[in-house]
C-alpha cells in the first residue's frame, strides 16, 4: 500500500512509519511531508497515494488547507 505521511514532528512521523511497516511490511511510505506548502507541491506533481496520514495542526496552519489547494 502506498502511503503519504503529513507530520511536522519528525519523531512522530518515524514512529508512525515504523508501526505501519510492523503491521504491513509491504507498506511503502512514499514521502513524509512537514508543511502545507510541501504537501501541496507534492500532490500537484505526483499520483495520489492509497492512504494519507496527516497531523491536523502543522507549523504553517491546518492540514485541511491542503484540500482547498489541491
């Protein structure tokens, strides 16, 4: 399964990635994004993943802003 993680705390993102791979070793974390700006840029230039995990509160705003821009 192709997964994108949107999380601005690196330790949390790494922990989530580790847990996902323990549950399903075939999980492919395509990218870990740490801001609205980087997420919008990534989604505008890549195919959508099968699953997205996102922190609601990022350093540059609410992650729901990503939906408005993509």
